[in-house]
């Protein structure tokens, strides 16, 4: 059954009958829309969160999860939560950058070479709070806690091995989109080709592109070795993150104790999610090796050398992407 509101009609009817304001009324079900399938780490982790919340609230708080884009697509979920047509979602930051330009900070070259843990600490150390506040103000939603990790974004090629940045020169690299990534590729002598994920296998097979950007889970689950992928390369560049967002009316309907429980449980599960993403990333790299896909990581020295070229375009990138000086400074302070 498709639910179209952040909380059930029973809850709304009770509010209307009592004539009380929404903030004083506890909604009896939170509808969560996800774009990932049941077996994906994010879907499994949202169920872990739900299970803990229902147990710890003694059944007072109920949840319903719709995965695999069955309720709303990732592109539509942000507006759905803001309107109240859905209660909650977890959204990748590139979608948010269309509304809050400061979310483009994740693409800046100054972050190159930072580990997943270091970037997570950067978010937890103040950058995440600043970005969350902007999302709340712009969208009228509530961010209940810390960012989830999406993991490293690798480069995957067909005929040409990649062991250092110099190997990327003159390659046609498919990207999911974004001006920042185009500028990053151009700075190291590669050409960026934007196309949807559904077109990538055929483009690789036909040689329209030499490589593509993606996480190892996506490459494995879609059997990209059948499209000719033989090499993987972690360039120390982009690590993806996701922002949790909750409908403001639903949040206001919770008691202070329920809100606190929500925040504490969310951050607790976030720590598990981040570690799980890192562990499964290595598992998928190992599984890809069984299909002949060799994966290597750029050395610190190579990353530093490539950064000299990328940093030359960072000021232009900041201006073009409209990233505020305050957000740049927050990110830079952790990258030093």
C-alpha cells in the first residue's frame, strides 16, 4: 500500500478532533522512503535504526520503510519530505547541492588524500552541523543527526591500466555529472563525459568512454567485467556522504524525549553504518578481483603531485559552484 503522508490519517484526525497544534501530538508512524534495494547497506542500516527505535520507545514510535524507489525516487524524495508526503529520507549530497550550493564542498581538491575516517571527523567536527543548518533553513526540514557514508568513488577502466594519475591523461572518463568533477578531470589531462548510469555498460563496450566513476559495490552488482572493466583505481579524491532529513511537522509532533531518543539512536547507527560501508567496500574489491578486475590506490606522493594541478582550479571552482568562504575555511582547517 502506498502511503502519501508523513504520518497516518488516524493521527491527523485525532489532532483535528482535539483542536490541538501539531507540535504537541506524537505521530504514530514515520514513513521512510529509500532508493536502495533490500540487500543494500543503506537499506539494512535503516532497518537497524527502525528496529532499535521501536524497541527503545516501547512500541510507541512506529516506522514503515519503502525501499527500491517504490514510494519516491531519490530525486523526488527531498521535496516529498519537505511537503510531508513522506516522513524521512537519506539523500546523497549532490542532490542537495542543487538547493544549497555549499554542499559542493565535498568535491574540492583540498580534501584529496583524506581518508574516509578523516572526512567523517571533518563533518562531525563542525562542517556537518553548518551544512545541516543550511538544509533545514532552505528546505524547512529537520536533520536528526550525523551524515551517513557512501564510501569511496573509484575510477574503473577497460583496456588501460591505472596505477597513477599520469595514466588518466587523455582518457575519456564517464562522470555522473557536476561541474566540479569536470574541472578536476580537466586539471589532470582527462576528459569528463557526463551520462546516466544506465548508458555506461554499452559506452564502455563500444569504447565511447575509457573509464567510469563509481563505488565498487555498483561495479560488482552490475557485473561491469562483462562490459570490459579490468582495472580499478582509487585516486584519493571523492568520498560520498548522505544527509538524513525528517519532515518538520512530524518532528514537532514528537515529545522532547522522543526527539532525543531519535537523535541518539540515529548517531549510534551512523557509526555502525560508516564502519560497515568501509568493510563491505573491501569485500567488493576482493570479489571483483575474482572476476579479473585489479584495483590499486594512488600513492600519497602521486596524490600530492596531482593536487598541485587540481589546486590551480580550486578558486575558480569555489566561485563557479558558489561555495561560501566560511564553509571552505571549515573544510580546509581539517584538510591541513
